[in-house]
C-alpha cells in the first residue's frame, strides 16, 4: 500500500473491506476516507474480473470533485471511469453508461431514478454492481435517497438474493440520532449499520498516527455581552404586538418570545390554521409576523440595516397586491413606521455588538501573516450575503488583506450559486486569491477545501455531526475554532451539548464494535426486518391515501387569497417530477414575470415565474415541453385543496390525497391542435 500513499491508520481501516466485507469507515474530516475508498476500489477491480463499482455522493458538486481529485488520478489509466450528475447528458442513458464503464461516480438520486425507470438504456439493477461506495453515509436513514437505495438492497438480501454488491460507507460521524443516552446512541449506530448492512470500523492500533495527522483545532468561545439597548428591535416587537392585538387570538394561542425559532414555528402553525379555517386575516397576519420575526433574527445576527432591508424588500411588493382590509392594515402599519425604523437602523450606537467581536476574531488571525485562510459559517444564504457586504466594506478587514467570497448551495434564485460559481470560488480559495469563505453548511461536508487556520461558527445552532465537520476544516497547525456568541445564548449551550454528543457517539461506536459477531448480526437482521415491514406498511398507506378522493372532486385555491383556480383532474405529472395544469382556461388566473433561467434539459426548458393574478402569490413557473407545449408547473405548497372533507394543505405533491395521472403528450397535442390531426 506504500506506493499508493496510504497512512498506516488508513491501511488498518480498509482491511475488512479488502476481504469483501460490508464496512462503514469512520474517520474524522481530513482523515482521508475518500483516498482509502479509492484504494479499496482499485483492489476490488484488480481482483474481481468484470467488477463494476458505483460511487454515490449526496451533493452534485462532489461528483466532479471525487472524479477529478481522487478516482481518475489513481484509476483513470487502467479503467473506464465516468462521472454523471443531473447537469450532464449521460444521465439520460445511465444504463448504457454503467454497462460500458468499470466505475461510475454519480449522485444517489441518479442511481435511484435508474433503479425505478424501466426504459431500456436507462434502467439498472443493483446486481449489476459488485461494489457500492456511499459517501457521507450517515445520511442513510429515514426517507433519504441513500436509504431508498439500501432499502431495495436489504429487501433483496432478506429474500435470499446473493448477487448483491459489497457495501463501503464513509462517514466522519454517524451522530447519535438525537439520543442523549448511551442506550439510545447505540441503537442509532446499530440502525445505521443495519441500513447499510455493514459493520463499522475505525482506527485502533494506529489512532495516535491519526491524531497527529488530523490535529484538533484550539477551540474558544468569543463571548459578547447582550445589547444594553436595542430600540430598533424593540420597535419591531411593538409592531408585532400591534398585529397580535389586531388578530385578537385570545388565551388559546400563547405567544412565545418574539425573535426566536420557537416563535417562527408558532406563526407557521398559525398560517396553516388560517388557511384551513378560511380565516384570511389570521393567515396573512401570520405571514407578515414571520417577516418581522426574520428581521429580528437578522438584527441579532448581522447589522440593523440588513434587518430593515428585509422588511423594505418584502413590503415593496405589497403595495400593488393589497386586496382587502387585512392587507391594507398590514401595509399601512409598515408604511406608518418605515421612517422611524430606517432612522433607528442607522443609529450606530445601538449596533449589534457581535459584529465588533467578529471583526476582532478575524483580525487576530489575519493580522498574523499573509498565509491565513479561514471559513466563516453562518446559518442562511441571506446572512452570508450580509456578512460579505460587511467584510467588503469594512476598512480594518480590508487593510488586513481579507479577500472574501460567498459559498452557498447550488440552485435557482437570487441568493443561490451555480455549480460553476462554486467550483470557481473553491479553486480561487485553493490558489490563494481568496482567503476567507463566508459559507452556509455546504462547506461543512465533503468539499475538498484546503487546510484552514481559522473556522468561525457565527449564529449557528446545529447538531454534533455538523459541528465535527466544521471543526475538521481547521486542520492547519495551531488553528483556531471560534464560536462567536452572546453571553448566555443558546449557541454556547448547543456547542457544549454537541461536545458531549460527540463523545457519546464515540462510546456508542465502541460498544457496537465490541459486540460478539453473532449478537451484532442478530440485532442487524431484526432491525432490517422491522424496517422492511415498516416500509411496506407505509407504502400501502401512501397508496390508500393517494386515492382517498377522486381528482375531479378536489379544487385548488390560491393559498393567499383563496380564489378557486383549478380542479385536481386538471393536473398531470410529467416524468414523475413536474406537476402541470393542462386546462387552457387556467391562463386567466395567473400572470408571468421575470426572465427564464438559462437552462435546458433533455425534453424541456424552464420558463418565466407564474403568480396569482389576484394577489401576486408566486405559484411556480412555466415550462416548455418537447419544444411545443407551454405548461405551468405548480408547487402544491402554494395552494390549498378544497376536498369533500374540507380544506387541506400539502407541502409536496406526493402527499396529496388524490391520484395525479401521467401527462400524455399525444393526447395534449390532439386537444391543443385538432386541425393537425384531421
């Protein structure tokens, strides 16, 4: 193994995998899990003629990263490799690519789609693979796509199927699954092992070498005293109370602390109750209260002016869409207080003290020399943009030579990044033209980011897995892991709890590893059998639920203004993904806006955003299907459903209680263009 460049602790953890066993490798971030997996894949291909390997990742950007940085350099000369994600054409012929390749690297969803798609050239079976490598395998639980794939694997195994691939899982931490006792943590680790049909291995003999190779950063809490005065926040709370008085909820709806995550959960429930009870006053007030609560959370995280701009942006769209007394009350309340809010947001003497502490934390590290490199983690895309603006316009930070960039998840929308933007940002960070990434959790897991000497957790409440992964980014010598938080705040309590949970995870894994093989196997089989029965029952219930109502008896209404706009049988589904309204009369209920994204897919391309013509509520966007059919794609979360049993809500189409039929392109064309078929 020496010629491959493995450390002795890596050699230790791959031994059972090399013997063909199903294994989860547990190594910390930066410990070289992927390199160990490449070695296992190489030996597997060498020793098994006709072998076929699939490497599954849970994020699109990891496909190219693993292909270019790990697998291709070591295996590309001797074997046929292909990388496939949703952005490439090969996904449309996944079955053919698998047949013609020795190793496939893809997102797990690509494989899941191929397992369910029966079309020739696209379909694959698990039995076609001889080794399945699952990156970040702690996600193999509940309804995650990893668990859907492994659910098929386990079902086939329990039926006696022997032609199944070897499993190799990789994780920096399986976590405790929310358990806070050793018994619960052991049960969680066993469940992950059962889901992956694997044992879990870690370094024992060469643990000192691992500790030396992946040193822990120096952790510190940079604590800030609570704001002595917060007139901007107090004014927001005054306005929120005014809205509560207008709603007249009564004692049945106790109000939790404004500006908290708990309060946000309360107003989400209130909005749902307002919609289902046909109480538009309650629903709309709840939506506006959520905006004020967001502003309070931002006020607690970044600058007051950032919080003000959130409200300013939200209400700039409301003037033209007000429809009744509730809308005019809420709009009038903001307009009457807008000048005062702007004035308070600009008063520097009441600014967020966390920002000064964050500035000092950054300066302390970046003032030490040219080669400092850091990641600043924040909770939301919005906060990363606010922090980037602050860093870019802060004279002291600019004098210190900080060159910052944002790193967030890929997607559509103003605050999302494209995959190419992600790649460019990470490349520039690696080359040194950038030295500070301001990131959401996307940088915690999996990304190949150079060693940092500073990691800052700012305004974050996450679990022990995310904390360990973020901490693992500070791998340079004498690195610092800083938690910037308010004195007595929940962030400090959560960090301390996560430290205990990290220790609990290690102890739980140790207990599982010490089990007698026969006892371990019995527990795994019991858990697998239980999970299989649960999945079968859940699927039966889903089928029953989906046929509860006839589609013709269900009507869809706008979630904001309650206008009835469609029937359930107007909705058809394309490629089991896009739910469209095929009724030509639907056009009169919506308006379009914005520019279409510059993207095309195999059979369709996205069009403009569509919104309710009456109130402006965004419903979805248009699509052009097969270059002919212009159809509105609808997100069910933006509608209420009028059913024979009352008004109901669903946040996903798979949760609606009527059957949505497949879209028939030929029938659509005959109905749309009858003259062409005469």
